[in-house]
């Protein structure tokens, strides 16, 4: 008797399951929202990274905005060149779908870390033991380095990169693989010190420093920082080097034999903060800072 009851219960539950499943299948078909064919085509032309570099929540949102802009007189037309990861290929594909021509003049940009101040060469202000997040560390006295401008090294940029283009190198410094970088800017948005910057993909060299302190102060807390000596600017006038606020920068649109000039500048740089873009610099650490700095407030004394 008990066996029949168990069998009856099993068949009843199974039957109800089948009935409810069929009902859900019918409802899902009846209430299904059909996706716009134009939006689908536009979305397929995009890389699908959903990085948000275009200013929209993701590729689907960007595709919907393009379609809406083309159909509604009230909606603004959306540019077809906003996808940085897709570059000219994505722009051309979108233009073909929309039946228009597009002039893509934007050169490829990649992110790079403008700092080589590893723990071995940049003096610490205190020992941090907390959440492994650069913004959490920055909220605590502006970071654990005496230098207030450098990379904090806790890898927040590494974690937000959608294509895993950022990692630590042999020196323990954060470095961007320019071949993998899509220029979405997520690492720039998450970096609290502004040490992440976009540079042209073709850039051969960069000044790997972000400090605007005077040279004597920089020497005290970091031996890999720019000291604003202007050697690069004076010895290689066609290299595009400009020193402002005690920090060298490169004008990548400068004319002249830039490659040769910048190589000479990198060799002449006393702190070796001018490094090649691409692979991480050679694993040669500059000498550690010799003079100690008592407090970050000394930077204000040096600037006065």
C-alpha cells in the first residue's frame, strides 16, 4: 500500500512539473521581447568588451543609442567613432550598417604608468596593512610613500582592466602591455594619484615620473624620479621634451629626428626615468635614496 502511495506522489509531482514547464515555455514565447534587428547588427560590429570607454554602459547601450539617434528627430545623432577598443575597424563596420561614411582620424592611445618608483627606490612614509586597494591606501594620508605623486602599487588598475593588459614586472612595478591595451581608460579612472596616463600607441619613450616637486626634494625620497634638470630638453632639442613644474614631458607631435633624440635623452637622463614604451624597462634598479625625509610637508618648504 505504501508503495502505491509513493508512486502516486511521484507521478503527481512529475506531472505538475511537466505541466508548469510547458506553461512557462508558452508564456516565455508569448511575452518575449523581440530585440531590434538594427541594434543586434550594431552590437555584433562592436568588440563586446563592455568597457564603457564610449561613454555608455556597454556595447548594447551604445548600439541602442546609435539606432535611436538615427530614428528619432528628438534624439541626438551618436558618433560612430566612440569605440576606442574597436578603433577604425569598428567605426567602419558601424558606418556600413548605417549606410553612411565616417572619417576616423583618432590615433590609437594606450595607457601607461608614469612611475618607476618601486619599493626599493622610493622611500616609504609608513607601513600599510589594510585593504589591497589603491584608493583605500590613498585615503590614508595620501598613500604610504613620501612621494605623493607615484604609483601606490596595490593593483586596483590591474583588477579593473577588461583585457588583462596590466601586471607587475620583475621590479614589482605596475606596467601596461601596449599591445594588449585597448585604451578604455578604466585604469586611469581608478588611479587615485593620476599616475596612469594615455599616450600614443606609437610612442617610443615616456617620462616615467609624475612628481612636480623640485629636484632636491625628489632626490631625497626617490632615486628614479624626474629632477627637472632639463638635460633632456637642452641636449636633445628635437626630441620633444618640455620641462614644466620641475617635470619633463614629451610632446609626441614634435618634429625632427625624434627616435634618435629620445634615445640620447634616455641615456643622458641622470635618474633614468626616461624609459622605452612597450616591454617593461630592464630589471636594473637605481640606487636607493640616500637622504631620509622626515615628513611629506617638506615638499612645501622646497617649493617656497
